[in-house]
C-alpha cells in the first residue's frame, strides 16, 4: 500500500484487519475455531478483493463499501453458526 501511494502516514492500512477477518470467515473458517483451510481463505480473500475493487470501480462511497463488507461478514458468520446448529 505504501509503495502504491508513495507516501506514509499513521492511517495507512486502516481497516485492513476487517478484510483479513472477513476473508477467513468467508473462506469457511469456523467461528468457534479449529476448522479452516488455506485454499478456503484464499478464496475468501479473492471474494473480498472482488467486492472491494468492484464497488470502487462503480464509484461507491468508501463508508458504504465498509458497510457492505460488514454485511457480507455477518452473513458468513450467520451461515456458519446456522450450519453448526443444524448438524447437532
């Protein structure tokens, strides 16, 4: 990110942690821990990256992009919890 911007500031990279966590959960990592695969996380990172780039190209406001990514994260967690309860 810093090489792309060719400058540094304290705020550079803010909200990247949400992208990392969302990538894990979208990729199939269990909320309760212990279950997950590297290919799943790579797929989750690709999905989050496509959401980021697609919405940026469409000119969507950055606050709305964060909201949409948050909703995708909530959906992934809800699906994980629902599938765990259903297996019992």
